[in-house]
C-alpha cells in the first residue's frame, strides 16, 4: 500500500508531481539538476523554483539557500542525491539540516535516489525518509536502471505514504495500466540474486572514476572526485570557452561526446558532464582526445591544475 511500481523513475516523478501539485504551487529543485525536473513541474501545473548550488560548496544544496526560496506557495522539494550531473552526495549533517527545514515548513520531498547503490570511498547511502519526521513527508523515487544496469527495462518505483500512492495509482492505472511484467520479473531476480554483481560493478566504476578524475586534472581541467553516480563534472573555464562551444568543438574535432553543464541549469555553465560508464580502454582514448583538444584551444594540456591545499573549495576529497 506504500509502494508503486512504475515505468522508470521518470514516470514515478511525473505521477508524484501530478498527485500533489495544485495549480500555482511552487516546487523547489536544486541545480545543476536532471533535465526533466523543471518541465515535469510545469506539466503538473506547478511553478518550478530553482536553487542554484555552487562549485565552492561541491554543488551541495545548503539548508540556508533552500530556506531562502520558501514562500507560502511552496508545496515540495525535489531532492536528488547522489546527483546527476555532478556526482555529489549529501553528508548526513547536510541531510539533517535539509530535513529540519522541510519539517519546519511542512514541505513534501520527492527524493530521487536512483544512484543510491553507486556511492564510493566507503560511503553508505542515507535515505532522507529514514531521518526523524521525514517518513510521512517523503516520496522516495528509485529504480533498476543504474544499480542493475537495466536502463532499457524501464522499471522504477515510488515509496510514499498510502494516500499519496493511492493518488498516484489513479493516474497510473489509466495512463499506463502497469509496468512491463517481463521487466518486473527481471527486477525480482536482480533484487534477490545480484548483490554481488552490483558490488563488482560499483568497484569497477570507482576505479574508472579515479582514472578519469586524475587525467582531467593532469590535462588542466579542475575536477573534484565525485562521491557517487558514474559522472564527473570538470571545470572547463580555463579554456575560455563556454560549455556548449567546448562540447560542440570536442565532438566535431575529436568525436568525443560530453554534455554541456548549461543543459542542467545556469549554475552548470563553465562545466561539462562526462560519463565513465564504459571500459577503461575507451576512457583512456577519450582522455587522450580531450587532452589533444584542450592543447589545441588553450595550451593547457600537460599543465596539472589539480586543486591544491590552498584551494580547499575545489579539493577532490570533498
């Protein structure tokens, strides 16, 4: 009665928003963020309110910044962690501070935790719903695409208090009827028997992350080490290009595809998202091509701009 299986997390997000939003309700989300949050809020009849996060804070949502955006019309917060595109993970203290703001202001939280199994450096994912006072105001969204590499199966789920799940079900049963039965059977097998494979994949991703972060810093593109997901978010401002032009040039000249940070919101400008969910062989080749590209446009290649101890706001260990 508190779980709904959906066609991916995207449907779960859409259903949750349509279930809780009244016309004109304000829904806060933090950026850089997954590209569908703002459009989904608009389609549900709400007003998206963005909170820009900053590189010097490791792109983490700060409770004070959240609080500053709350008005009498605020209904909910869309919270994503680990975060696409930055790979950021909120610390327990940061989560508790956000939870306190939400309880004090009676906000619902749509907590997108699709990357929860992909955390690194020995960290353990802490779900917002597990914090005091949050279970009855959290709509937890997750699925199988990332943790089990089952993207094409389109299998997600929402966990929420029964009245919210019932409201979501009213839409789901007429729009979709049900998620693919074959996908649900595959998900059962994954949940029951694939923990070892998930850990092996997570370990491989961590090694690839370490390689990519090291190479990007060597090339001259400052990059902190993300605590989760399979993305890195290097700073390309030293090249003098904006993120869109950097990405188009890299694609046209060297056939390497990365995503401009501006696609994820204004605060993503000056950065690009790189995905390391591929083989080390391909990653090595991609890094070599990026190095050649950067050398051609700025002369930075080979100039290690890795953040030093005096630049703690950019330290890869944060």
